[in-house]
C-alpha cells in the first residue's frame, strides 16, 4: 500500500537504500560518450528496485523530496568529480530538479556549495527541469534559474514537446540545452512526428541551444536524428542506466 511506501521512504535515505544510476549520453556524430543523466533508484528491502515514477510523487507529497534532491545533487557532484579526475575532462552529468526544490531559495546555495566542494568546472553539473514545472511559476523560475546558471551549473529543459508552451515563450529562461521527449521516438506518434522534430531542432539551434534526444532505441532513429542536426542522444540503443562503478569503466574504455 502507498501508506507503507511513504513510511519506508522516510527512512530510505538513512538506510542507504537510494542509489544513482547513470545513463550514457552520446555525441551522434562521433558516437563518443559525452555525459550521463543521473537517475535515482530505490532498492527496497522487500519490493526490490522501486522506480522514480512510483516514489517521486510520494516524496513530493510528503516533503521528503527536499532531502532526496540534496542527496542526488551531492552524490552526482561527488561521482562526477571522480569521473573527471579519471580522464573525463569535458564530461557532464545532469540531474532532475523537482518543483519543491525549485521553490526553495536554498537551491542556489545548495548548487554553489556542491560546485565549490567538488571543484567542478562550469556547466559540468546540469540541472534538468520540465516545461510544466517552470510554467507553474514563470517569474520565480526565471529569477532562480538565472542565479543557478550564474553560480556555474548548466540548465536543460526536459521533456520538450509534451507541454503547451512555444519555444518563443521559453526564450526568457536561461536554458542552454533542450531535451526532446522520448514520445517523439515512437513511430506511432504519427506522420507529423518528423515534421515537428525537423522544426524543433533548428529552432533550438537558432536560440543558441544544444539538443539532446531522449529514448533512442535503434540505429534508424539515431541516424535520422543525426541527419536532422540533433547533436546528442540517450536511450537503450546507447545503454541503460549503470552504477557509478560501471560508468567509470565506460569512461576508461573510452579513454583507452
């Protein structure tokens, strides 16, 4: 029952049940590894792996999301610093930010603290925010995100194409990266799918944004996206989320 999940969520961080997995992000032209998206997983003693879709809403409701968000920020920054030291000079890691985190003024200080503590280069740590999240409170979002960017974190607009905002509407936010939602990789998305994709990519480029496609599951998709001018991609075609140890191995393999 959900009640139990909420109860267990409270102690999951103390009991070290939360861990990050890193999904590779590759350059479509060179097929080289350029970054990772850090995704949180809950290893529940009875239920096994609990997916974010199941526990994040519960964490949002209960307020545990604040502590969980800090854990993700800290852990990702620490592991990114290790990866960079191991030879991933221009590597980046992106993490997802929740509405509760965005509404807290401490987000700016939290970001400044981890960047300084781990001596991370500018834009190496990136925060991903969804369109619906920033549109809930556009004025506040603009202020907070500008400060976060000035502090040295990169900003990515996640799940683009699923909301109702036009790119022009989103221009006032300081995003450097646009992530195209995985639904656009679904062939059932209809005949307008390539047309929409073909308009999103150049428009994002005209606004000075880099484009990452999510949910790439096959070589045909990868080639099509590369042909459209999309720079980066992630998805099962390039690998699932792996532990920090395995992510480090992928990096050393790349260096070799």
